[in-house]
């Protein structure tokens, strides 16, 4: 089981690192902070540049922690928050299926993060090496709750910002 958990953590973790560095630095075909920020503002998530930095850091740092198997529930909570914010802001109006621009893939990632928090990162992880025992149903539910809370705060902050700054369009939905 440890080999399977290692492969799962490393693949998903490094893909999140890639997404974060796309936002932060424009690597791997990304648009960097300014391009991502403009996109976020169009989604109703101003101030775009700051939101892009927050999402990029959460993805890059959370992905790295996940890949290393370090503080796994914390990594899962941050990444879950980013995925839920993406679902609400960018994908929900397109429905479930990714073929229509929906949130299917985001839900799969949230399920993977929940499962890793529930079963733990496995024996081949820094959590195990450092004797950090943070896995189980309670940890999985706590990281999901924290991820939901983080997404609610980010969306609410963006909407509040937009209402008080006439340069930003009112968010839809």
C-alpha cells in the first residue's frame, strides 16, 4: 500500500506544483500572476493579482507538501480550498462534466485529497519519518471543512471587494 500511496501523492502533488507555478511564474505554459489575475477578476475574484498569488502559493506549497507526505491534512485543506473556489467561480455554471468545462476533475482531486487525509500518506512519507500521526476520518473531515471554509472566505472576499471598488464588475451568481 505504501508504494501506491507514494505514487498517488507524488503524481497529484507535482501536478499541483505545476499548476501553482503556472500561476506564479508563467511556467509550463501558464500566464503568470498578471495573466492569471486578469482571469480571476473576470471570474469575480478581485483583486486578481493577490488572488492569483494566493492560489499559486496554495497549489505550489500544498502540492509539494502532498508529494513529500508532510503535514498531509494541511496540504489537503489548502488544495481543497483552491479546488472548491475554482468549482464555484469557474466551473459550476457549466455543470458536472469536464467535456463541457464542468467541475468533474476538481471533484476527483478533492476525493483524492480526502482519501489521503483519511488513510494517511503511507510509510514512505515525511509524516511517517517524523512520527507525525495525522490521519483518519476526523482529519479527513477537518481538512474538508477547512477547505470549504477557505473557499467561502475567498469567494466572499472577492465579492465584497468587487462591491466596494467600481473598477471591478459585479460577479455573476
